[in-house]
C-alpha cells in the first residue's frame, strides 16, 4: 500500500509517494484525515516505524511530521481527529505509552497534551470535537475509563465525571454531538445507558434511567439524522432483574 490521489480520471490517478524501498514489503499507509486542507496520515519509511505524516498532494510536500517513537518502533497512532485545524490523536512515544497528542503539522508543534495515566496508558478513544473542545474516553489509572475533555492544554485536559465511582469503568463509547451536547452510552450500574453531557460534571446525566420503564439498555451506533437521534438498543425484563439479578451486562432479556 502506498499513498495515491485521484481527480476522477485515469490520467489523474497517480501515486503521491512511495514510502519504502522495493526491497521492503508490507507498507501500511492509513488513518487518513483531512485537517483543514492538509492530509494527515500514518506511514513507515526505511528508517522509521509507522509515524505521523502530512501531504499537500505532491511528493515533495509529503513529509513525516515527527518521529514520535524514535527509531524503527512505531508510535501506534490512532483516532486522528480534526479539532479546529489541529490534529488530535493518541500515540505511544515509547515512554508514556498510549496518551493524548496533538499536532499543528510542525515537528515542534507536535506534542503530548497530557500524561493522563502516569502509571500506564490512558488509551484515549472515541474522540469527538465540539466548539474547540475534544471529548473522549480515557483511563487515568484511578477512575477507570471515564468521560474526559481537553482544550489542548495540560491544565484544560480533565475528567468530566466519574460516572461509575471508583476504579471500575463506565466505558463511555459511541460519542456523538446532538443538540449542542455530547451524547454517549456508559455503564453506571448493571446496564449500559444513554447519557448526555454539556462538559460539566453536573450537566453529565443519563437521558433516562434504564432500570425504570421503558427499560432501555445497550444503546449503540448513535446517529444524528436531521435532528433525530437514532440508535439500536435492548429492553431488560425489569421484574426478572429485580428477582434474580439476571440483568448483568451481556444477558439481555426481551419482552
């Protein structure tokens, strides 16, 4: 795999750049993301592992932004997201493991935002930007995987709410912007429920209590279509849950 581009014609479909010499194989170019007209992506070359690159569509303008994990090791970049013209992503620099990073397309402007989990990896995921702030799920090593937000500064990168108090994770996922807020699913007790957040702890609340009628559980694939939030979900048998505690995650009972 190499990087290609096309204007929709045969003659205008060309390879932009070859990253490895012909003596190598298994090139993995991917994670392509448009960041205000510049293509950011992940690729290796003959002397580096898979790292952050950018391209303006020309061979000379296709360059590695930074060797985040120096040498032949890869920085495992994922979750590339455009936040007001800045690329946010998660990466492993070989010291801090998977943490939150950002890049303005320059080597000096590519940096770890915060070492969220000082004793391991925070593994941030489900990046969702709104008004210059990126929301995501991360594990700080204390509260488990919970809802976080960042304005791109270390001090402005913070836990929104420990939905499932303690070291257990609520596991926020399927984050989406809806009606100016972040909607997502998370576990508070035995059931994954639909939640929303305005970015404050007090404004992060379940949309409804899944243990009360209509007993909505396991919302997934949240999708905004013309101002209507669609998702797939299940319903627990509320009486069965009360009697036998059979409503553990993964044991779904339908009416």
